[in-house]
């Protein structure tokens, strides 16, 4: 595939976002049992930046050019399923996180959270069903895709979601309220809590290619990219929690500080936190260059988006 | 493999149960982040009949004889992983079911439930992490197993756990409190809520074989077996809820009746419910005979165990 000299990042991400919305709308059931479909769609279709699906599709784009191009590559469908599966895991984690026994948040993207809208029992089931649906999406019936790629996607996603990833990070988060964490401990928490799923988004996109054509070194650089981006994302989140208002965020601002949770801002100060975000961004961009992959512009643009969120 | 004339069902299931306990103990992490491992092990290692893992291993046994036997068949390990994965899904569903926003139960197998022991937030995360771990177990690193079998296991488990299966049934259950369900509606609820996972246990065990050696008709009969057994299991559960006491059950007795939930006993009366359980058991046994599989004695014994639980 010939790379265009000019890459329109905004056009690419608008188009990718629309495709993700379409795919999610198709795959998240409207009519599941007893209102379950309703709450699942509410949790998933309420907007959001779709950062994780876009990272997955951008990573797929960066490796797709390594393979001879075909008109209808079944791996494009696999990558879209991977992108949506990651988003379902993210969506379920928000539903459960917002519940009264966790963060007890009533507002998400400017709308009532799932348990406010549907009740706690339904919210619990909704999150559970979304997690299962993620693995359903990765294992459709029928042939045409190398099963080892499907296995690899399930492997990456389950590890990123579970006790060594997102759930593990949330458990550390639970225990850290009111504690003075070191910077290392704070980074470990975030690396698991949000970083693992962001990393999986990129790795899953990169897995949607015949593994024989992807150099190990390129994969390692993509991993570096995703790790730096994941941490930058969290640092920016901490900054936004302090400087943005509830209306701009679409969720309750100042929450972490109010709950006496350790953040990069509380640890480093505001200016140093901003500088750290910038440095991590630059490291992510450098990793893309080092990967020597032919089409990394979408990944590069997403890294910029992560640190350019409005303050 | 030559079938022995005498099959010692009790010896088989004691041995299988021990192997399952060993495998679970090995695979459920002791030292996951911030107490998460502790709650996960508490949820999983607290005993229980291990019916689902045994069904999986018994189904594997029924199909293993179709393939030339080797000393160390890697599919034995795959089947054990499948057995434990199903149990993890079952365990997580109990943890979440017991929470105050659901059944609000404080006792499980004679011990405090997970949220009583560790708090609600930890119980929520514990269940979430157990679901992810189930899919981790099914997708170990390394070669040696046909990836299409791993994909099939993830496919069966995700569908049985999600909105078309267990979670869907629980959503119906939530909405049915105080309603007069027809027998058809009650059966649909149970078919999803508990039947789907019992069915998956059998189907996953049967998937642990080269698919080319398993006749489609045998698979269909195994499905019949599991469907009848699943419903029998629920009918017996409803009978036990009425006639057994809390001490014998290890969980709060009379709970469904107290919560005004529809049950087979409330719908049919006690004697007719017992007769129905017996009839379903006989249909399950007939399906095993019809399957013409060489080694169905373990499956047969498990069906007997299901209806012979102490009244």
C-alpha cells in the first residue's frame, strides 16, 4: 500500500470513529433479556472519545501495509471486532466503577450513570454481560480468519482486563485512598488501571496481521509507544481533574482530590505534571519513529490528541 | 481405549474433584494486587461440589476414547483449563449474586460471603477479575494445542456467560420477583440463568477432541443430556429450597419463597416438582445411550448425583 504524502489525521479519526459507532451499534444487542440490552446499549452508545478503539484501528493500520493488500481483507473485520471488544471492557469498567460501593458517581458524559438510570442490580449485570460480550465479539462463528490470531486477541484482552491489569490496578486504587504513594507506586497503579487496556488496544491492533510479517523489534517499539501514551493519558487526566470544571469534563471534577486520592498533581505539582505529560508524549512519538513501520501517522495523531485535550 | 467392565463412579469423581482443586489452587493467584488475590481465592477455593468442572471432564472422557490414545495428550490439560474456567464463571456469578444490590446474602457454603468478608468494592472487583481469569485460562501462552479448539472454548464460554446466557437469565430473574411466570417463562429463565453454563460445561468438555472424530449426532445427544440435566438441577434446587434447612444447604434456605420468586414448587407443587426432576433425569440418561459414545459412565453418574442430592 502506497503511503499518501499528506495524511489527514482529523478525517481519518472522524471516519474511524463513525465506523466504530456503527459496529458497536450492530454488535451490542438492543433486545437482550429483561432490559439488559437497554442498559448495555446505554452504557456503550453514550458517546465518549472511543480512544481505545481508535488506537486499535490505528495500530492495525500501521501493520496492515506490511502485508500484500487485498480488497476485502478479513483482518479488517477482525480489527474492528478487537476495537469494539476493548471498548466494551472499558465501558463495563466505567459502569462498575460508578456504582455506589466504588466511586459512587451519578454523572458520566453529562448523563446519569447506569445504576442511577437502571438500578444497581441491573448495572452490575450490565457490566458483567459487557465483559462477556467482549469475548463473544472476538470469537465469531465461521471460518476465514486464522484462529491463532483470535486466540492471541482473547489472550491479550483477558490479561489486560484481569487481576494483572485493570482489575488489579483498581484494587490498588481502592487501597490507596488517603495514602501517600511514591511516584513508582502511583505509576504501577496507573499502568495497571488504565495503561494495561490502552496497551492492549495497540497490541490487539498490531496482532491483526500475519505474525510472520511483523518484525519483533517493531512490536517492541509499538509497546513502548503505548506504554508512554498510557501514562501520559493518566497524567493529563489528573491535570484535568484539577483545572477543568464539571461541565467541560462531563463528569464530576475535582473528585480525586476531594477523595484524597494520590495523583500526579498532588505528587509533583501542576507544572511538573504538565511537563511530564509532554515528555511522555515525545517518547511515544520517538518510539513510533523507531518502529520503522510504514504508516504510523494515525498513531502519532492519537498521541497528540491525548495530551492536547482541553485544559 | 478399552472400556472397563466396572466403572467406579465414586472413585472417578473423587479423583477428578481433587485434580480440579489442585488446578484451581495453581491457577487462581495468591498474590494479586492489593488483596485481590486473597478475595479471588476465597471466592473460588471455598469448596462446593465442582459440578461444572466435573461435567466438563466427564464430557471430555466420553469423547477422548474416540481418538487414538497417547500418554500425555495435551487436550487433557486443555480440558482441565476448560473445567476450571467454567468454575471461575460460576464463582464470579455467586460473588456478584450475593451482593446487597442483588440477593443480599451473607452466607455461602457456611461461610461469610465475599462482600461480607472483604467489602462490596472488593467483591465487585473480585467477580470482574474472576471472569477475566476464565478467559486467561483458556488462552495460555505456547503451542501444542489446535488454536481452533481454544477459540471454540472461548466462544462457548462467552456466550454461556453473557446476555444470551447466565447474565440474561439473571436479568429475567430480577424482573420476575412477585410476578406469576408461566412454566415456559420459568424454564426460559432457568435455561439461561443456570442451564447455559451447565450446557457449556458439557459442550466445552466435548470440544476437547479433534472435531473430525466426533459425530455431529453424538454432539447433539450430549447437548440434549446437558439441557435435561440443567433443568433437573434447577427443579431439585427449588425443591431443596423448600424442604432442606439452612444448615444442610450451607446457604439461606427458603430464600426464594421468602422473596416471592416463582419456583417449580410454587408453580407445580412439591410432588409434581419431584416427579419432574425424575423425568428429566431419565431423559438425560436416555440421551447418553442415544449418543453411542463409548465412555459415558461418568456423565451418567453425575446426572444421578444431581437428582440424588439430600432432601
